C-alpha cells in the first residue's frame, strides 16, 4: 500500500501472497506457498519463490530487506545467509544471526561466536571471536579473555581493553576486638563481558586474561579464582597457578 495515498500497489488476494515485507533498494520480499521471492515496484517477480520460510528463524527480528546490495535469507532449518539482488547466495546459510551493515561491515553470529563480513559478503574476521564491535575506522575484538582494537588493515591500535575494574581487598590483620581489618591491594580485577582477570593497579599490566568467573584475594600476593568448571584455584602475583 502507498502510505501517503492509501492506494493498493500490490494486491494480496490477486497474487495470493501470504506475507509481504517493505520495499528496500527497489525490491520487496513476498511469500507464496511457504516460499519467499522478491518483486519490484511494478509488482513483477524478479527473484523467484525459492527461499524457505520458518518461524524459528531469528532473522525476522531484523526484517527481510536489502542493505548495500545484500539481503539476509534463510534455509528450511532457520540458518541465515546473504543473497544479492540477482538471488544468488553470497554467503551460504549457516549463521544464527547476520546484522545490518555498520560502517561497511556486518556482524556474523553462530553458536554465540562472532565474526565480520564486509558489504560484499567477504569474510574479514572468521566466526571465532567472543564478541566484536564495529567502529567507524576500527574493530574492537574479544577472544580468549582478551580485548584489543585493530584498524582496517589488521594493525593493533590498542593492545589491552576492558569493560570495568573492581578493587581487590584482603585481610591484613585483626584488631584487638578480633575483627578483620581489610587493606586494598596493589591489584584490581578487570571485566570483559561476564568474565574477570587480574591487573596491576599501578602499571595497568594484566596478570591473567579475563577467563574467570570470580576473583578474590587471600593475602597481599595470593589470589583465589573460580574457573569455568566452577573449581577454585590459587594464583600468585606473577600470574602463576600455585594450586
């Protein structure tokens, strides 16, 4: 429908379309007999009805629309790929999510792991990262408890980044009443997403990657950290596992 005049542009009953999406870059997705195809602004089918529709696909939150020449499309299992304006697969459907372009690049997600493709569908970063932020002139990458920033040529701009830091305290002694007295240590825990590492407060140098569920201090130079398997281990001020 023309939203300004109210005129019906593509009639649903006449064409037996079960669903329709908005026009983008001159094309609109429509569904017929549970298959998705694309029409132009004259109502002519320009990409045949050949793509599977499933309610299980998370792509519908983003919409079936073209951005910079490519459109997200799904297979029968709900996996997502990218097609061009000729209906050809540029990225075969194997992803859980593909985001709309940001600064000329798209986020790819599979099994909660992140990668990046450019607007031509070429893989810039494989889907092996814990998280990726696309900035105007760079990428902020998170992997293996590390976060760093690279320029468009893959050169490191900032070698160590994190979300937040938290003071670490330990019991230094007990007062005459038997109460514990805490001292602030020379170290802090730093956070990347939902995991924690240990960093020197004064030098800013990390002792460990941010791979632990929790970090606590037992003494001036001894830490207790919880691993992914919920085990507790001891780490010294050099970052070495003690026990």
